[in-house]
């Protein structure tokens, strides 16, 4: 059996590169190496770790064009999006390079004159990460950067569809001076590597971005060794357009959040809820803009929508559209496909549906594709009820110029990330994460380094 696996370009079907698949013995050795090196890496002072992270950031920026091209080749997203993702990934490294120097402890007033209580922070240990294919740079950086900043060692299993971006990032980390055993990668089947990670006594934390079912399995399997876990899981984001919204602005923002990476993001708008008095005008303007989007190979100039990553993703998108149409939805634009099953090429043209109702699968399941269902609502509390009628709670968006409506929506939407007149709220300096079955913990912001730290307090007596 070959120890190599192929990485394909989803836009052309061509093989980009063959990558080594690591054996269980090799993965366990890498885990052991990371565990043992933690003793040394964790003793580096915060300013040293900060400087190394800044050097890594500089290396990535110097190689930005090459990384973006690799990302588009293996992922399919338009090159302009890949370039933007490299910048986004670097922003996390830069942010946590600074946070490394702000891991403050504190002194607590004691309840007796003869004692002093001191609280300190220390890294949890070796961190194992499992990242998805849709953002191969950003998802890796916002886990590795806080781990290294905190003094943890780090090992990652990137997605089999897109390992090359993460491998390049780690090679550059080593070039920047971050030691080999401080940051490593392994490749292999997700289930097998996941079991090795969760069962290892050396790994003290698992951080994962991906589907909710896989996240639940990782949490269960981490219980035997009581690992720390951070989970950024599935989403099913609503986007609410209130009656008083700036319609043109809302349309442009909806285009951006819905169709980025061909709708293959966990925070893209999956349910577009529009007040009944403006549904027709919003829909007309929205469809007009959707028709301008260009589908094709992400390396070509002017492309807005790249390919679907694989047949499984394509089949789910088609099933959602077919189910909606069978139950009465009307297709306003799209429902066109460019498919070559032999070469595993799957393009879905951006699709807009109206007359969408709650009994349709697209209203309950994350589509992960360029399909926009539009639903009318009469009262704002009806929109909130529809928005919250899901086990997921990652991201939500709403558009209104009325502060009372905005405050009401903020208070009543059960989502960890909320964009008010903002279709792109993600930022390295803000906490990213979800409620309910969309995950545990936060990435980014001051909160983003907390999951990589233990709190220790010492009571000094007999003073």
C-alpha cells in the first residue's frame, strides 16, 4: 500500500502533488517529540516567543503570492480570496505575538496578615489541532499562534484535501527560527489520526474546526484523558433584513457573506430573512447582483465563484435545491452545474430561491454551497424565532438603522458572532466562536489565548 496520497486541483482535476501519509508509529513519535520539547519551549521567555512569531509572520508575508497560489490550486477559491486569507492568517500571528507578552498573573489580598496569594498562568502542554479544507491558512494560524505564544508545543493534522498550505506555513515557521519539534504536522486519515490524538497521554489539548458530529466524537474520545478541548463547529447563519434597512448596502453585504469561497464557509449566510414589505425589491436587487458573479478556475482573472471541493459536497448542495423545488420553492437564478465526474470537477452556479419554507431541508441543514434561500417575515420576533430554530449558534447577521431593532436582535439572537450592518465581522482582535452545538471556546481576541493556559495559585504562609 502506498504511503502517498494525491492532492488534486478541484477546478481542473489535475494532481498538484503527492504527499506523504504518516504511519501510526511516525505520528506517535511526532507526538512524543512535541511532548518532550514542551519542557524546553515553555521555558523560553514571552519576549523570545513573541519575536519568533513576528519572524514567522514576516516570512509568510514575504511568500504571500506563492502561498495564495498554492491555496487556490488545492482549495479552488479565487486567488483574490486566497491572498486575503493569507493576510487574515498573518493578522492572528501578529496579534498573538503581542498577547504572548500579556499573560499576566495577579496577587490576591489574603484573609490573614501572615499569607500572600499569588496567581500565575502556565501553558497547558502539547496541543493537537485538526483543521478543515475551506480555510487552510487561517484555521491553522489562529490555533498555532496562540498555542506557541502561550508556551505550548503544537502539532497539526491538516485536511487531506488541502494539506499543502499548512505544510508551507510550518516550513516557514522553521525557517523563521521556531524549532522543529515546537510546531509539526502529520498527514493521515482523519479518524485514525483523531484517535491517536485523543488517546495520547502526551497531548493535553485538542483544538478542532469542522463538523459538529466529528467535534462531538473528539470531545467524547478526549474524556478518558481529561484533555482541554476547543471546538469551532458547524453553523447555519441567518441574515435578517429589517424593513428600515439600507437595501443596496444589505444586498452588497449579503453577496459578500453568502458567496465567499463558493458558500463553503461555516459563517456564510444560509437563511436570508427579509421583511415582507421589502422582499420584492431586495430580491430583485439581490438577483441582479448574483447574475454578475463569474464562475470558474480561481486562478483566472475576475473569477468570483470557484469549484465545490468534492462530490460529497456537490451532492448535498444539489439535494437541498431539489428538495426545496419539490416542496414549492422557485428558482430565480442558478441551478446550473458544470460537472465532470471522471475528473472530479464540480461547479455550482450561484442560485437564489424564493418561496422557501420551514419544511425544506435547506432551512435546517448547513448547505455549504452558493445557494441563497430567501424567506419573508412579518414581525421582527418572527425573524428571531426562525433564526434561532436550529441547534447551531455560530454567526448571525442583521441589517437595520433603528437602534431599538438592533438592540433587540443583539439581545435575542443566540449566536456567538453577530454582524449588525456588517457581513464580515471576523477579526483577529475579536473572539470568534459559537453557542449551542456550534462549539466550545473562542479564537482570537484576548479570549483566544485563554484555552491554552492553566491557572495556578500559590498561597504563601508564615510571612
